[in-house]
C-alpha cells in the first residue's frame, strides 16, 4: 500500500464519527464577521492606508499622474540610486534619464539584482485597514524577486481605485493562481526580545507613492 | 425557594468559617438555607488529575444530596465550575463509553441549579449591597475558574464596592493564576511556587491588609505562601467579608 | 521516532531547574509581557474578533471533518498547477523523501524558512547525516542554530536569549558557517539584524534548493501560504530553483476566501501586528518566476491519530500563532525547553503527547504542565479548549483507555508510576462517597491538629517547602451544622450511590 493510501485510510478511519452522507458544506460555518471595519469614504480609506503604512515605517508620498516621474526622480535622487530595475509594464517615462535602467528578464540572476540600487513597481491592490500592498506579478509588478533583492522599493498605488478597506475585500480582487507577495512595511523582525526592528532581508526602505488625479481627494469629491 | 448550601470539602474540613459565613449572610438576606449532609466533594481533584471514573460516584452523590433544591449555592468558583462545565462532560463520556445516559441526565438536572455564591447574590437575589461592614483595605484576586469558566465578571467587585468601610486596592496582574491548580501545586511544585511568589509579591505591593477571593483552595496556596514569607496580609474568603457587620465584625 | 528530544526528563524535573534560572525568567517575563500588551491592542482594533474566532474554529472543524476530501482536492490542484505531491506517514519517511529530492538536485546545501513541521521531524539532523547542510535563515532560528541550542518558542525560537547573549553567539559562531560577524558588533537589535542580513545574503543569492513549511494550503486552488516578517521566507521561496515544502496535513483550508479569516487572526495573535511584513502565496510553479520545481510533502506523523480522538481533534485547529505561550504563567516561568520538543507552552503540552502517542515519560508529564487556569483557551484565535484536552490526556495517562496509535485502535494501559496516586484518588473518592467515614476522619484530624508539623515529610514536602499548611479547625463545618442546627432535614439516603445504575464501576474492571 502506498503512503498516500495509508494516510488517507487513516484519515477515513479517524473520522468514523462523521456521518457518511455529510457533505463538507453541511458543517456549520457562520461568517458573521465584518467585511469592513467601519464606514469610510474613498478619501478616508486612502488616508487610513497612508496612516497604517507610515505606522510600520513605510514612507508615503502623494502625487498625480502628471507629476509622478518627478516624484520618482526625487525619491531615487534622495536615496542616491544610480540603477533601478523595473518590470516590463512600468512605463519608461516614469523614470529619470540619469539613472541606469534595468529591465527585468529571466536572465537576471539574484547576484545581478543585488547590484541594483532600487526597484519601481505598481501593485495589484492595497489594503487600508492593515497597511498592506499586494503584488501579484502582473506586468507592472514583475517577478517576485525584483521587489526582494534590491534594498529600496518604490511602489506606486493608484488611488482610489486600487485601494480597498479590508483583507476580505482584497482577497476578492485577487487570483490565487498568480504568485503573490503581501507587503506591510519594510522587512522587519521581532526576534530579539520581541522588539520590532525594521530592515532585515527584504528592502529596508519602502517608498509608497499614492497617485491620484488632481483633486480626486477634495472633500466635495467624496 | 428551596436553597441548599454546597459547602465543598475544602471548606468543610479546613475553612468551616466560610460555610458559616454563607449561612449567616443568606439568613440575614432572608433566605432559609439547608445543608444536606449527604454532600461531600464535587470530585474536582480526581477529575482534573485524570481519574474521571473515580469521579462518577461523586457526581451521583451530588445529585442525590441536592435533588429537590431549586438553588445550590457554592462558595467556590472552582467547585461550581466543576459541576457546571465538567459534569456534562463526564456524562457525555460515559455515554460514549456505552454506559447509557444516566450521568448526562444527572448533569443536566444539576447544572442549571448550581450557583457560585456571587452569582446567587447578584443574579438570583438581585443584591449587591448586603449590609456588610469591613473597615479594611482589601485587594481582590479573581480566581481562574470563577473568572474564565464561570465568567463571574464584575460580580465580586460589585459586592465588595458596597461593603461599608472597605477600601479596594488594585492588584497588579490580577487575572494571572496564583499557581495553585489542585494537584499541580505538588506535581509541579517549583513552577507553582514561583507563580505563588509573584502573586504574593503583587499582593504585598497593593498595600492591602487583606486579600480576598471566592475560592479557599487558591487562598490556601496564596495564604500559605504569604505566611511563609512572613507577610501580615490576611487571606479572607469573600463570604466572610460579606457576612461581617458592625454588630458582629469579622 | 519521537517528537520530543532524546533524553529529555519529565517536565517537572526540567522545570525545577529552569524556574531557578533568573536570567531566563527575566528574559521571558520581559518578552511575553511586551507581546501580550501589544496583542491586546491589535485585537481591540477589530470589533468582530469573537466572530472571526468562531469562524476560524469552524473553518478548521469543517476541514478536519472532511480531511480526506480536502487532501485529495489539494493534491489534484497542486499537481494541476505544476507541483509534485508526496505523502509521508511519519517523520522517517518525510526525511527520506526530502533527502532524496535534495540529492536529485546534486546540491549539498539548502536554505530553510522557519518551519515547525521540519523541526518536528528533525529534518536538519537527517540531512546532515546525508551530508547536506541546511541553513536556517529566520533570525531567531539562526541564533538557535549557531548557538547549538533548541528553540524555546514557536514564533520567537530564541526568546530565551537576550541581546547580549545573541551578540556573543554571533561573534563566536558566525565565522564557522560563513561570513563572520562584523568587527565591534554591539548588542543593538538593529546591528544584530544587520549582521544576520550580511551573513545570510551570500547564502540566499547562491541557493539552489529551498525548504519551507506553510501556514495554509488552499484545497480548491492548490495555493500555499507562508506568513513571515524578515524576507528570508521570500528569499527561500523565490530564489532557488527547487522548492520543497513539508506541511502537516491539518494545514489545509477549503477555499481561497477562507484566508480572509486567518490572515486577520494570525498576525494579530502572533506578532500583534495588523499584518505581518510579508506574506507569500504560490500555486504550483510559474514560468520564470520562482522555482522551476515545486514539491509538497504532506506529513501525517501522528496527526491522523490525533484526528481519531474526538476531544483531542480540536488540537489540529492550531495555526501556530503562539498566543497561548505568551499568556501562559507556566511557560513564562519554566521556559520553552522544559517542554522538550519544538512545541512548547500550552499547545505543546497537548500536541506533543498526541503526536507521540504518549510514549515517553516526558509525554506523560506534559498534560500536567498546567494549572488549568484557562488563559490559553481565552487567547486562542481558533478556540482550542486546551484545558479540556489537557484533562482528557491526563485520563489517558492515569486511567488508560482506547486510543489510536499509528493508525490502529489500541487499548492503552495507564502510564507507570501512578499506582500510589491512583490508590489515593480512589480512596478519596470512596471516603467522599461515605460521609460518615469522612466525618470520622475530619474528627481525627481536628483532634490531631496540634500535632501537625510545619513541614511535612514525603509527598507533602512539595507543598511545605514553600508554603505553610492551613491550620485544621477544631470543628468541621459538618459538625458545626449538626451542633447548632441539628441533623439535616434531608438526611443522607444511604452511604453510597456507587453501582446504583452500574455507572460507578471501578475503572480496573473496564
């Protein structure tokens, strides 16, 4: 008998108390929890996202589609980055000319990526209640490793359309078949005396640019 | 309303004053209380140590002793929790072992009638001011089974706050176990003692003259630890504070 | 092969030593208190916490009641997504599978993400015997590995070490495994984290094989989920060419949607954060993104035996958050090592003996490593009634009964060494079932009360070493009542109810 049969056989014998006719959906499951914690306007949701990102030591910046290249250029300059890797879906126009641009491709090794200063990507969705950015390897986010090995990550979030309130709403938007990385602040550890320290193996600096059309968050727009 | 006192074995043998205090208190509140002599122990020491089968005769005994009473008042959170939480489990397991539903039926009858003292006072009699007088500083340690299994919540504090002359002192880490835990106290004496020492220190730091609980078994451990350390803090069961009056102070 | 470490003494013995270790006590008190307070804040933010907790327990219960169905579904979806699924009945088989898979890659080094399952099966030691070096990459696991130590906490395996001790370990040991610690390394946590970053970076960038566990596996999609903080998980999951994940069969959840419950419950319960820094999800393999080969090793190793126990089954809901450790007064004082396995604290006290079929003396002592205070149950995000399971397992220790051991229904004999206690417990029950005898006994005690020594001999010493004994009163309550109120109206019907309906039979006849 294969180990597969052994394990499944043991599982079935262990569950002798479960009526044979019982289907999984018949066991009680009360999803009485909230889909969203509180009611917010899109503007308030974006503000909450910014606050929670900041809480976990991400740096939040605001921009418009027009001024985005300027914002990115400034963030790269501030950091002193001389090279930046981008996935295929990030428009070249976002990046300044005076920085070496590396396009992601399957030929880039981890050591190549280690030599790059920064990475610029978009995101799939952002979660306000938890201060989380989700990347799902779409064209403007690229392979998972490019947002991992460089020490500086600039992530562009389109507001309000890419921001959801809560974890349940984020999962609804995501396709499990795609590899995902949920990012909540720069890498951190609490392994020394349960004290949180930011910056271990992932990018130690996380810049988040919230990009919205001019005036989208004016109070009367909500 | 027929009310019986389940004094518990620990109180019967070691802390009769607590039982006497419950009788005094309830009679003062106009409740006639019986003490059915067929009662003995709820079986918690055996059950919690793993001797479930040895507990079964005591479940029957409890039922036989208290059959016919509407309310069974227990001056112990832990023993009340034993009846309320564990008697149904003992019944269910006996049934699962193919020994019928008798124990389950017994548990079902006894569970809704069993009240820890503060539940009986606050929920059944609807009183928080019992006319007590205790002119001392007191800190209250919420014992684990009362706190977490019975969910006594604010009841003991509500009663204490109404006691004339009593001043409540906050207890640091109040909700942390004192380390008694029945046979745990001897099976894991080192850890139990370390927990007891921390509890005793917090009690000392509260500056209170008395430490009060709803469980004499925990108080035996706390008091024993305090006394070994030479502390002058007096361990006292809540019932004894509530029974104390200006005419006849504790 | 036992889940407990070789040669570990029973819990009380180990705890007696560790409880006296003032530095350990200090480290643990500081760390558990910090996290406890933070957790309270993180949980208070969610008004629906108790509904989430209920749903978490229910999703797990649904999965467990139909585990065969979900495992087959998971296998099919992982396979369809390009992964290969292996089944391991026990630790030995899991280790053999992983060793073979690593050998097939031709590599002699692997990088590892912190994983309870691989610790449980002793994978690192098994790989070492096969000449393969496994590098732990979680900071705390690295501290443990460099220090030749055992983990003492589920989430923070080096919780027993303070910053100064960690600095010393790094200075002394890092050089032996790779890049040495920087000159003049201080004990500032940020500097220590930086030292780990530098030490591990060359390992990550050159790694060809990664080994992980998983926090969740989604049956419907074949997705695995790893929740982490440092980014070492991302490194191990995405940079190597081959990824091998060893995961307990109970980690499956039915649907993608179910993650909405656990991704809220887990971070707030474990690190007390709204969300942990990194969560990775992957489904089989993806072209040119991440490993080319993905192997999932589904591990039983005592889980089906636990599943067969209707009270013990709830143990398998555990999501390894470690909230129960952080709130446990026994854990805080005894420390994690006293539990003698990778699973310390309240959850360890019920999980280890069940996975192990209660085969060692340590296993039999673990269910007693609790005062039954219930704080763990109150904290548990999937509502495992740990005190209930503890008492249930105590029954198995002292009464025996039936249990499933390696898939077979077995009659279990009571553990050795409880004969005197059993006799005492039976005698107590008999006495309590005969109030007249009880009354006589109380009378004797009252008359002898002045003879009671301050320190008792024999087993009583365990009490009187640190605590005074209460004074026996001159008169029991029973006697006071009789003296002042006369015999009770409802006199005892008889001295014993035993055997009235056959339910009070002696356990030795069973």
